[in-house]
C-alpha cells in the first residue's frame, strides 16, 4: 500500500517552465509561456498530496475533478486525464492558458498553505495540448431527441452550453456575428496568450458532437430572439453574447483621432489580422502609446502595441499595483517587455494636437483612501498634482458594457445596468430563453462564463423534460406529487398557438 503523501514528502518547488526571452518575444506573437515537458508534468503531478476531500474542485467554476486528472498524469495515463477533465470541461487547452487559477483552483490548493500551490493550470494545459496533438476527443454515444436548441454567441458560455445540449441529444445551432467562431477567445486574447490554432481545435471537437456554427449572423438584426422560438422552430434558446461594448471615460478629448478602445485594437489585431503582412486592416499605432487601465485586457493591449512597433508603451492606472485586476503573471510579463507603469495616476483630459489628433494627456496624481464597494481602496485626487503627459495614441481599457442590440430588438427583461435579467436558473423573462456569462454578470472570466453555460444547459434540460444523467439518482418524488406516475420535473411543455 502506497504511503500517504504529505507536505513534507512532496517536492517543495514547482516544476520550472520555460518562457520566451523578453527581447525576442516583443518581435513576434508566439506564445510566451511554454508547455510542460513530460518530465516537468510528472514532477508537478507528484506535488499533489491527494487530499481525501479536495477543495480545489469546488474552487473550479465548472467543477473539474482536479485530483482525479492529476492522479492520471502521475500514472502516465494522459488519455485518462483528458477523459476526466472533459467530463466537465471541453476546453482544457484554453482554460489551462487563460483561467485565473491563482484565484480559483490553485487559490484553494491545500499545498499552497505552506508551499507554492500545485500548478493545476499548467497541468491542464499539458493534457489539453497533448489531446490536440494526438487528435483526441471525448464523444459519447448520443441518441437524438428531436429538440432544436439555438445558441446566440460562440464564446465560452455559448460553447459550454452547446456541448452539454449536444451531448443530451439536441440538434444545436450556434449563431456568431463575426466571420469565425470563438467569441472573446478569438477577438479578445492575443496569440501570445492563446493561439487561434488552439481555439480552432477546441471548436472542431464541438463540431464532432454535432454542433453547427453559423457565422456572419447578427441576432437582433437578421432575426429576433422571439423569432427564433416562434418562426425558426427552436425549442429553447441560450444567449451568451458577452459584454463587448466598450466603456470610455467621458473626459474632454476622448473623441479625438488616436483614441480607441482596447476591444477595437485587439479585434483588429487578433481577428482581422492587422498584425500580419498582406492584410490592409487599418490599425493606428503610435510611437508613444498610453493605455488606460490595468486589467488583463489592458495588459494584452499594451503588449500588442509593443509587438506592433510602438517605441514606448505606458500603463496609466489610478490605483496601485496591489489593486490592479490583471493576473500577476500578466503584469510580470508586461514589465519584462518594457512596459512603463504609472501607478496612482488618472487622466482628466486628452489633449488635441490642433489637427484632430492626440498630442498627450493631462493627468493627476492619486492616493488611496478607504475601501469602496469593490473592496479595493478608493483613489483620491492629490490637489495641485496636475501635469501633462506626452503621447500620440490612447487606448482605453477600463471595462465593457452589454451590447444593447438584444434588448433593443426583443421584449426580454433587462436589469438597471442594461444586462439581461435572469433568475437563479438563468431563465430570462421569455419562456424557453436562457442567458449566461458576461451578458448577465458583466465582464468576468472565461471559466465563469463556461460555468454559466453549463448551468443554463442544466436548466434547459429540465425545461424540456430531459433526464439529466448527472441527476438520475436524485431523491424520488413523493407519490402524491406525481401525475400519472411522472415526476413533475419530467413534465413537458406544449406550445399552443392561437389565431
């Protein structure tokens, strides 16, 4: 019988992982962090102490059996590890790269109480990359049930919902406004963090489940949500359009030429191939760029500008580094690449060069006061600290809002912020229509959006009267609660039309 592992018996340090040299990588869009070698993966897997009651799995928004898949890696059964992960997450190569594991599974890891936590994200990426290289996929036997499901948006929430509904036997169609599927995974994350080839591979796995992607289709303009139910014949619809409508600061000069949102910059670069030779996608790049904000999107925008040839790239953020919402790893990589950070600094105006362009910004120094509603210390202006900062391009990365098209073209109920209102089951005010991800919560993480997609799929299956294999052995209903012997949860719905 194997001896139980403890903190004292496992390797104390994380397995090292390679990175591109900073001076080399600012000239290309290749991945910065390299994948584990088999030896590194084995070493890192050996650091899991196999907790009897692992707390890492509850820390994962989609509930991946982390202890189970790491045990498979330790046993050198990578196909088995892939099968364990894909029971709940069909995008391991994506999530292993972009999930904020430090705040989720790794943040809950017991090993992290005394040592560096197990590198769960890197192990997940290792398994996902191996699966892509080997052509693996997890396709269960699927018995068609005759239900048609419409998914609006092909981002992480839409893909997760589509996968679960396809596995349940539904005929699933995903509508995407852009010319290629992937949503924010495609337009919002640069190749040096998430290569498009990885997104393509994960989408192919969804297609193997029978999911159909229809691109260049803007729901709300070509047809409405109500028409999907009433005219196109969908029995249930999921809205996962994300929150890609950019916010601006509303300060003087933010309508000048040379001011653009991080979303626009990244979309033109990532999806419209402005970074590649032979494409005439317009993308203004200044010599001295200022990016306002310090989240992951801001880090991506700064590092893209660096690779596109900007001589100087500056981060302008009104709080300190400790309050920056970006992942620690992303801030570290940006610093390595020569990004200049101006902490506790806020712009109050963007300055006109006299020709409608940008010549600089007027900024003020800030200091931190008491915590605000976000739990972070509120920035307070230092009186008399105003100064001018020279730049010729300003990129705004201070957050996003819900795109208003769905709300403007349907009778679906919105909350006071303009996001789609749902109940705890992610049901909207329209019967048979569900929503989840950023369009409900506001901007969040990829894995939380996937969790919402899976929650909505569970609710949709209940609505359609489909038995969920994860809940087959739930508590039986009391006899008096049944109707002709049927569980109320399995009653179906009939659509009645009146003249």
